[in-house]
């Protein structure tokens, strides 16, 4: 039986894009015959660097996964001991997630030690190479991290291009698989009742952690523009915006913007952390998913929308448009207030049913077995 060591965020840290992805990918490797151990963090971020309320899950440990809680991202002595531990188990494949240069020294050191066993193939799934929010040391930390790698998988052309600035090691772009681990879609009326939303209320959804680059401020301005237009066009439909996700940015600024725009009546704010078992209610309740990003690489919200068969509006930044054929599974607009507002109107003008046939056909591409095959092929090279 082949052995896989997966290094990255998982339980006891809260579910979210990376943790959910890692655990779902581990299960896929197990289903395909691998013995999998996830090596996750005992300390991921110092509390003063973490923007949310808590890093930790209140859920029990997954019973079907082997998880070693052992990596202290801030302690060099720990990096050495963890590196030696994984090195000595001689995994056939080491798969590591890279999303933030801050992790470069820790992960780069662990990987260099593992590589000394002259057996393990080291493959990185790179979410970001150049981060959304830049800090001193980013370039140096990333350069250190990429050194020992045998190959890279990216999920957007933007990250693939960014990677070429740091290394010429083999790299391949793959699609981001669907998040199918949050349950099946629900009846829209049932989901709305669960969330306390009127069944007849049209709903657009902004989902995920709230950070500057995700453009919620643009979307709020677009909602104000729609409200203003509706004053002169009585029959015009203005949906409510459901904001579901924790603030990883200054909440005060958004609340002040909402009051200045006088759009609180158009908003449903669910800005606590959304637990995994609640995700399907939010996606199922929405008519459309809105991603008004100012810049991006790729987004985990897109495969989530595919799984729940929700047409999307995305801005034409980073790799977002690559996954959303314009006019077929959603709309691609420029990252400005006027374009986003017009896009929302056009979504409702076309209607959900316009997008569903192509959306269902397109989602077939996004399977976990395909990602496992991509990683195996890269390791063989």
C-alpha cells in the first residue's frame, strides 16, 4: 500500500476552504488505496496575526482520518523534529499546501529534511504564490519554500504564471474539484425557512470570509445603485443580499458603509463563522452567487456554487473567469460598481433556468479522482 503524507490545515482547525479541501482530498486518496496521514498544525498562526474570532473547530475529530497535530509554524526546533518524523516514515508521496509566504520557513525546512530519505516525492498544491495582502519577506519566504519541491499543482493560470517567477520545476494546472462534502442541495424554500428568510424573497449570496480583496464594499455600493434605480422603475426587482461569512477585515467600516448607503433593509447579515453542516442551507437558499473580487487567483466559492448548481456572477480578475463561461454558467463582469449592478439585473433577466443545463454539464469536469490522477502523474514524472 502506498503511503501519503499530507501537510496542511485540517481539524482541529475550523473547516473553511483549505481545511475542507485537505480532508476531502485525503479521503479520495484513501478511497484509491493509499495509507494517508495528515500532518496539521498545533499552532498555525499566532493569535495576534489571526483576523477572525477563533482558529479552532468545535466539532469532534473526523473518525475516518488519521491526523497528527504536530506542526508549530513559529518554532524552528519543532520544524526539525516534525521533518525527521515524517522522513523516517518514508511516505511515497508528500503533498503540501502553500497559500501564505508566512508558512515558507516552516514548511520549507520540514520538506528539506524529508527529502533526505531519498524516497519521498514532494508535490505542492499552490493556492497562492504571490499573496493577496503583501508583507515584508514574502518573496524570500516563498523562494525558500519552493527549493526542495519536485512538482507543483496550481488551480489557476494566474498562480501558474506567478510560480514561474520563482522556479522552473515541473508544474501543471488542474481544475479545483467540487466541494461535495457539505451535503446535497436542498429545496430552496426549505433552506430559506431554516435561515428565517421569507420563501418568496429573491436572494443573492456573498459567501466566505470577508476580506478586502473580495470586494464586498463594491457589492454594497452596487446594491445602493439598484435601490436608487428602483425608485424610478417601480416594477424593477431588487433582491436581498445574504452575506454569509466571518469578518477577516475591519467590520466597523462595512457597517458604516451600510448605514451611509441606507441599504440595511436590503441585507441579511450572517457574519459569524458558517459551520460545515450549515453551508448547504446558505447555498441552497440563493438564486445566484456573487463574487465581486477586486483581485484573485482562484476561489473555493466557485466549485461550491457548481456543486449546489447555483449560477454565478464573477469579476474578470485572476482566474475567476476561467471557471465561469460567460453567459453559460453565469456572468463575468468588470470589477466596478456599475458593472456588478448591471450584472445582477442581467442574472435575473435571464433567470436561473437559463444557466442550469450548461452548469450541470460543466460541473462533470470537477471531480476529485481527476485531481488525484494529476498528482500521481506529476509525481511519476
